[in-house]
């Protein structure tokens, strides 16, 4: 698959210069750290990646599935030291994402959390077409995002005066959490319902999920459907009185 992308760039007349990069690293296209960090994070989710890979035949039969095909091509080239191959693939991946999310088309800095959300939602949106394609091929397609990353939270609000409750279910592919000094992922989940002024910088984590229950007695949130992998974005910056951001440096227990 990597060779196909190289051949395509050759047909476009793009001259590839022989430059090397470290294995498992990605070259920067120019303020593209948000792309590289999200890709590196997703590629650590072995079960998720394997689920995408095993459905390669279905993906290759649907032109609209370019995003997922390019993602797998990047996986295949990850251990390569060829900068030109990786540049081709990264540009193709960015173009595929930008086709549905044009805000990522330019070369300005972008929010990594928003980029991750766009990737996952675009992969999910392909499910109907991929399922139809698979059925025509006499096989089945299952969405890797649905199977590994999607979860539901039930939000229960209780009136402090009369005790009446209202419940609402919300679907997530990731959570944006604030760092808690010396705390754990569980502790950050407990703080999830509290209003803060932190500015979040998304980090993808694969953790062993437990019962996701957060909130105060008046507002409780529990998991209805738990993910295989929980994606959490940790707030690493906080605003100051001078309208600048200070980087928060605290340790978090990954357990």
C-alpha cells in the first residue's frame, strides 16, 4: 500500500528527496505536530489497529474509505526510515481528513483534540457504506471506533429542593479531563463534572476502564456502555491574568 502512494506522487511529478528519519517517528510537514501526535497515539491501540487492518479488503473496495486506507498505509510505513515515504503518506492523510473537515486544510496550528475527534467521527460515518460494500462481497464490516472507543454516559441531575431527577444519555469517543496533582485517571474522572478554567491539550491514553462514575450527589454521571480503550484529554495549561498560558507540570498516576 505504501508503494501505491509513492507511485501516485511520482505520477503527479513530485520529486522525492532521499532523507531519513528515525524509525517510528514522523516528519513535520510544517506545524503538523497535532497530526503526528494523534497518529502516534492511535497507532498504540493495537486491538483497534488490528480491527481496521483485518477489514482491509472491504476498505480497498470503497473509494470513500481513503482516510482509513491511508491510516493503514501509515501503520505499514511507521518503522521505515524513509522521510519521503512518510511525508507522502502524511500529506495524503491530511487531505483525506480535510475533505470532510476543511478547517484542517491550511498549514496553521490546530487543536489536536479536535483533530482526533474529526478522525474518529469520519471513520464512524463510513460504517453504512462499508457495511453495504461488505454485504455485496458476502462478508461483514464492523466499525473499529464503535467496538473499541465509543461509550455512553448517563447524566442524572437531582433537584436540591424536591429531589426530582432527570436523566440523559450522551455518547462519547473521548473525554477532556483536567490534570489532578498526584491523582489518577479515576480521580480526574471524579473531577470531570466540576467547572474549571483549564485549557485542554489532548493526550490519548489506553487504560483499563473501570466503572465510570463521577459527579457530586446532585449531579451523577455513570457509564452505560464502557469502551475497550478510554481516550482522555488532559488539561496541561491554565490561563493567567495577562491572557497568557502557563504549562502545568504535575505527575499523574496512570492507574
